[in-house]
């Protein structure tokens, strides 16, 4: 990148700030190396509150809310509520159900009740601007829209593009535009423990390890869907 005469120093610094040093994205986009994706996907992430990614307190008021979920019956079901305040997105609440560990499979109506409870903040019902559901789950989307909960109406397809989602998550985290409330333990786990799939990498495919019960990719997928929309909103506001 430093060899590109068309980029100003300001543009170079802005690009560099998006990709933390040591990450595969920094090696590729800043240093121009053909680096393999290996180890932790978000290798720069530190779950210690003092590092700035995880916070022990959040603002009182938010101008926008987003909800997203990774759907699962036999696999884990993960959902998160994000709020926007002062140009920063916060992961405020989460819901996570692993039917293998819990020894009980939930029905779609039960999941919808869980989502309705998730979309409350400071004792008030909140209507997310979008509820992001994987596009391969049109039946569940329809059931949410037809439920008795009017604040769950704005259901949309999640953008499930893998690398763009990882890039948006990396940008939001590294630029301080997304912070995780410390009580969202599964969300923190999903970001901290997600690993690249070395077998896929040998085939020339960037993919993280996927699994069923006990695997962090379900929470990470939920964060990835939300990051795509959260980053889009900030770009529209010229804040990213």
C-alpha cells in the first residue's frame, strides 16, 4: 500500500487503522503479503475490559437498535441486541440456546418469545430498525412477522457474506465503533475463540472452523450478520 502513489497519507493512515497489526487482513491489505489465514480469526481481540473491546458500562440512551440471530434447532441458536450511541455500536444483550447442552429443543414460537424478551432495554420495549435473520430461514422470518409482538416486525435477510462480514467486524472493533457489554459472555466467547479452518486454507478457501454444540461460530455468525448492517449504517452517516 505504501508503494501506491495515488493514496494520500491520510488515506493510508485511515486504511491502516482498520486492520490491526498482526492480523491476516493487515498482512494482506497493508503489507501486500499473500498471507494464509491461520490461528484466531480476531487475533487482536482482548476480552479484558481495560483493552477497550469489552466494557463494564454502556450509555443510557440509544438512537437506533439492531437485532440479529443465527438460527438453530439441533445446533445452537444465538441472538444479540445492539444499540447505537454517539457513533458507537454496543452489544447490549444476548440470547443463546444450545439444545444439546440444555437437553431440550425449543420450538419456533418459543424462540420468538425469547426474541421479544431480548428486545427490551431499561425496562422498555424496543423496536429494532432491522431484525436480521439468515436468508435460508424464510419460514422463521414469516413466523416472526406473524407473531403477536409488533416490535419484532422489521425482519430482513441477513447479509451472510463471510469475508465481508469478518472485515466489517474487524473494522468496527479496531476503530472502536463496536463494544461488547461484559455480560454478553457468549458474544465475547464467539469473537475470542473463533479459529480459521486450516484444512480449508490449504484448499485456498478462507473459512473459520464450524461446529455444532459447544462451537463459538454460532455466536460469531450472529455478530457477523449484525456487523454488516451496523457498518453500513455508519458509512451512510460518514462515521466509518
